C-alpha cells in the first residue's frame, strides 16, 4: 500500500504477496518473456486422463493463491481464476501450465494496484448532479460472454462496482443456466449484478 496524504490518494496492491507466490509456484518451463495474456489463447478443456494426487494438490494450491489475489486487489484476474477453478478435478499438465502462466503474468504486472482518491473527478461530479442531495455516486457494470464454455454451452458473466471512481466489489463466474442468446446472457448477468448491487 502506498499513500499520498497531501493529495488524499492511496494505492493498494499485493506486490509482496505476488513475489512470494512467484517464488513458490514459478513454472518449471521457463518463460523467455512475460506472457501478454493471463491464460493460453487456446481453449482449456477438461482432461480425459486421470491426474495424480500430487498434480491435483499443486494445481489447487496455485489456483487458490491466484483466487486470493483476484478477490483482493486484481479485478482483471477474476475471469482467469474462475476458468482455472473449473478444472480442479479433471486437469492435466496443460492446466497446471496455464495456472503457471497466470502466476507469471501476475509477477510481470505486480506493481498494478487499485487507486482511490479523496478528490472527486469531474465525471464523478457530473454523475453526482443526477442524484438528489448529491448522494455518493455508485457505479455498477456487468457483462456476459455468450456460450463461451464449449462443453456445457454456459455463458460467463461478471460485474464490478465503483464508489467515487474506485472499485469496491467484483466477481466473474459461469452462469448456472444455459441461455439461448447473447441478449438473454446479458440479462442474466445484469440480474445477478443488480441483486448484489441492492
């Protein structure tokens, strides 16, 4: 955490934790340069082969550690964590390599942080004018990716909430139902986000 009291700013990151995470779970396969994506570009699918207990345990540890970072300070990692968590029981070395790639990405971007500022930005003031008595503006956004799970045909969804321009809550997950269109997937995502918002 870094604080600038004069300007009323604070930056929250998990740089030290990510460094420890990288030391503990660095990939046996060396990355010549930092990966540009959290996960491999090819689709992750369930493994048809039985994985051993050592690989399962290691994968669970890595995925859980990534989840801790995603839930605390890195909204951009939430979708990757959600995807990795789908394969806790049916995984292969390919899935473990994907988790290692996420760790490498986190390490390369370990200085990224959540930023909060006591001063209200111009766009926040503009939105605040739409509220009675200038109540604090509370932003919410949701999104969905229609049928992006190739096995179940379920859609991914996510939301993020902002208060005065700073993110305060977020989540990425797989929808519980199978939707029939992009519009339906978006409506399910908006409904879930609205429930959390209220």
